C-alpha cells in the first residue's frame, strides 16, 4: 500500500515539491473515501481540512429556494477541494458533494497551517500553489460569467 | 512622354472630329455614356453629341463642398471628378440575382440572363479607369466571376480623358493613378486648349481603338503637340489639391486605440456617402421578396455600406456596433487590407469621399494623423 | 449565386431552438463538400444563411440549424417534403491531413458541435490514421447539449475520449460543471504531437485556443471555425471581412495564429 507521501507525490498539485516537504505535509494527511452523494463539506461549517482528490468527482453546490441546489463547479482527480482553510474565518462557502465514488487524501488544516508558520519556505511554496489555484478558479468563474452560449453572447 | 503608348496611333482631332468618334460609337449600336451637367453637378449619362458635354464648366470641390463654376472658356473636359463614379454601369445599384416560383411545394429557380447593353464610356478619368481595374479584381476573380459584371465589362469601349484641371480634393498624382490615363483604354483624349487653340490629342490603346481612330478625319500628332500635352500633364500633376502616400500606411494606423479613431468617430455621421461615391467600394447585400400570395420570389443584390449597423450583424448583435469601429473598418480596408486581398490599394485618389462627406472628413488628413504614433490614454496612463 | 433545390427527407428536433435537417437533391446536386465547409441555405422568399455541414451521407446534406433570425426560423420550420435552396459548398474545411498520425483534440462549445461532427465521423472511418482522439464538449446546461444520444454513444467507445462539461447544472447532472477550457488542462494528449480543432462561440474559441496552446500544442496546429455575417459566400459582398480575411473564402476554418490578433481587437 502506498504511503500518504507517495500519494501526494503523484498528485499534480504537489509536483516538484522536495521529498522532505512531502514527508512533512503527509504528517497532516489521512486517506479518505466517500460514496456517491456523500456530503463532504457544508456551507458555513468550519474549514478545518482540505482534500487532495485522487479519483471521483465533487460538485460544489449552492442551495437556492426556487431552483433547489445549483452546481457551480465540479472538481475531480488531480484537483483540490477547498481553499477556505487558508485564511480566517476558516469557514466553507459552498456545499461539496461527491457525485460519484470519490477517494482523496484529507489534510488537516490546523496541522498544515502550523507547519507553514514554522517553515516559511514551505509556507511560501504552498501559498504560491494555492494562489495559482485560486487564480485559475477565478478565471474559470469569470468565463462562466461571460455566458458564451447565451443568446446574446458571441 | 507620360503614359504614351507609342504602338498605337496618335492623332490630333478637332471638336468636330471628337464628335465623329461619338457618332461612330453610336453607329456601332453603343450607348455612349459621358459627363453631363444635371441638377447642379456633373454626372454621367447617355448623350448624343459632344455638344452635350460640360463645355465651360469646372467644379469647386473641397471637404463637404461641391459647386459648378464657369471656366470662362469653352473647354470640354475642364472639370475633375464628376459626382458619380462609373461603377454603376458595370455593377448596378440593383441586380436581379434569381427569380423563383413555388407551386405545390415544388420550387423552380431561374437565373436571369445578365442585362448587358453595348456601351462606351466617354471621358472616363484616369482615377476612375484605374478603379475599374480594381473592381475587375473583385468581380472577375477566377474562382468567382460575377456574371453581370463580366458581361457588362467585356465589351465596354473606353474613351478616357486626361485631367487638365484637378480639383482641390484630387490626389491621383500622389497615388500614381493619374492625371493622364496610362492603360486600359481604347482611346485616350487630351484636350489641347489655350492661345486660341482647341484640339484633342487622341491616342489609341487597342486595336479596335486604332481602327476607329483611323476612320476619323484628323492629322498626325507632331512633337510640338506631344510637348504641349506633356506640359499640361505636368501642370495638372503639380496642381493637385491633396496628396497621400500610396504605400501601405504606417503601422501606427493599425493601432485600434489610436486616439484619432475617437476623434474621427465624433465627426463621422456613418451616412455611407463615401462608400456610395467611391469608385471601388463594392460591398453589397442581398434582399429577398415575394408576391402577396407567396408563390413568386426574387432575390436582388443591392449596394450596401460598411457604415450601416446591420452590415456586420450576427445573431445577438452587430460585430461593429460603434461608428468608430465602422469608420476604422472602412479606412483600414480601403488603405491597408485591400493590399492584402487584391495586391493594390482600394483608393485611387479621386477625392469623392472628401467632397461628398457631409462633414468634410478627409481621408488623406485622417491617415496622416493616424500615421503618427500616439500614446493612447488607456495603455500606460499619463505621467502626472 | 443560383441555389439548387433540395428536399427535406428527415427532420430531428435537437433542442427547443435547434433542428437537424437531412436534405436530398431534387435534381442536380451540389459538389461534394469537404469536412468543415458550409452551404448557403435559402428559404424561399426569406433569404439565405451560411450553415456548416454537420454531415454528408449518401449524397444527403445534414445541417443543424438554430433559430436566431428570420431565415433560420423559416429553415427550422421546414418539415419533411419541404424544399430548401442550397448554394455551396463554400470555404476552407478542417484539414485532417495535417492531423494524420497525430493526436486529435476537438473542442466544441454549444452549437459548435455541429461543424466538428464530420471530424468525429472521419476519425471513426479512418481510426488507424490518427493517434489518440479526444472530444471536449461544453454547453450552458445539460439540457442545452447538442447530439446528446450521439455523445453518449461515442462516450461508450474505447477509441475516443469524450468529456462533457456544462456551465451550470442541477445535482441530477453527474458530469463536470465548469468552463470547457478546464477540460483542456487534463485532456489525455501528447501536446506537441496534437492537432486541435476548435469550434464554438467566438469568445469560447479564443480562450479555448489559449488553453490548448498553454497545454503545449503548437499554435499553428490549432484550427478555429469562425462565423461572420455573409450574403454572397464568394468574396463579393464584403460583409464577412475580419481584417484582411474574407471569412467566406479564407475561412471559416483558419489557423489560430493568423486570426489571433484580429479577434483580440475590441470593436468598441
């Protein structure tokens, strides 16, 4: 069976990170599995963990009164679920639900924040990677706002 | 000597001789179309004799201005560029493309034979003659030849006329398209006028031109005649009211954020006059219609202008919804992308777009202003 | 400029505003189209619209038409037995020869799936001539997905990777949600050895082309199919100009590097 550090090393998000750093981070990680339709994170609850997705798919949803839950975005293998743990107030903004059977490494947020505080070089590296991730998500969201396929867009 | 085709016959005719040319062309069964005075402008229409040409008239043309002015002489070709170009005789404002009938769900389509009367263009200016060559590149494209244009163009007998009195909006000399016709004509006329003299130096540019000229009472041109014509050419070329660099405009003009585009857009009314009077503007639209019972349909091709908002319409809106974007399309097409498409400028320096612009926008001034790179305000901010 | 008459032999309602018509020649047929070309479809007495070929089978033209104006409304209202005029085929096609032996990445958004459909047909017909085949499809919502049956059928095949994403969905949608460019990031291709064919709304194509090039696909191997107003389709009417390009004859399929600077100009 692969160690947490092996699993993280195979994940694109941690690509190029030195083995010592992976070892350090994996101390905060556990292997988790979710069945289809399992709720993984919930709006307004403490963001005390984030997920390094290995397989499956997670839908980020927002509940609406008339239309029911709306899926805003999905994340899948090779991607990260959750950025709210990075900064106060450490609370989830959306619901996250496994749409199919999903496996991930769960990283304890408090543990990782502490390690980043103790090792600013590692902390800077992690924050750079999360900044890129947040930028990519922001750009994708902006493109969704463009509404390419709407009748008045071209 | 400028533009002289030494292979062809060169003769000197009197005014009566010139009238004989018209008579011979009419005897050939041609409608002879030439410059005539009508509604306060010089325009083109069919005429019977040279007496109907604008004897003694010239034009005062400037940005947004056109007035007929007497020359005080009896010159026949004392004007510059008439209010209309010749394109409508080859590429009519309206052309029937197809006629169709629907009967019990079955549709029958008929393509009408092109209506191509035998014509002669009499007194076409060098700029307008060059313009016909440019339209040829559009409508006689080997991949897609327009049947109407091809049928009308194939047999036009062309009697060109050099300009002795260019107007204030003329700039063919700088565009290298005039004022004396160089090729593409059957006959080319230069009016030799002054010092009590009134004759026409006529040069044949084709076999049929030579044949026709040989039937007219005339005398051989002397070196002195040629010298006089050359002097007139030189004087005309030097008296152009405007000028423009015929080469690709500088790259600065391609900057879509150049502040001059905003400036001209604030003046432009997007009326499309420039495109209608331009001798090379070729854009068109197709229009469909039916009779009231919906059994008969027609498709017509009509002149269109890139200044109309519908011109670039796609579902959801217009690609060029602002006047600025449409003016930019027109100017950059005419002066820049035309080179890419047809290996030639779309402008021949006739100046009509300047004269007939209601607000006097002058493309020679615009392109000069656009040629100077300017920091557009939005790019890097203005140092404070 | 004279249309040939075709008869509607089949009609399928794809979406509330989109139908697919199969047309058979009444008499003389138009020349055989190349993949990616378009026809001018004529509605009697209403007008013409440029419509890409979504297929060419046994001499039948397959056209998918979205109702966006008077002409397309009339065309889309046609039923079996009705006659439609056809001029064409026109324009540049998808050049599949350049993709021979290479991975093929097709990115389609919205109705853009129709013009790339013949590419998929060609891939299946000559599967061994190409490397990996990947089709990425984006749509606004699951309900707005074109050719859903066919997509599911292709998805079941082992010789093509089909990924579908929508901009928004309800939880009953089990697939991806997000812009189509996100699918590009994880498409299973060898980027340097990939030719990409992109079709969809213009803004989507711009961003998709950037994503594809960011993935490492050579820019010259990225082809787009553009759309502009057209009246004649033979370079005479002037309406379709984009800079020096007549989209009717220099396009609709154009290499990305050639049009990139032109598409970036904000026509404000």
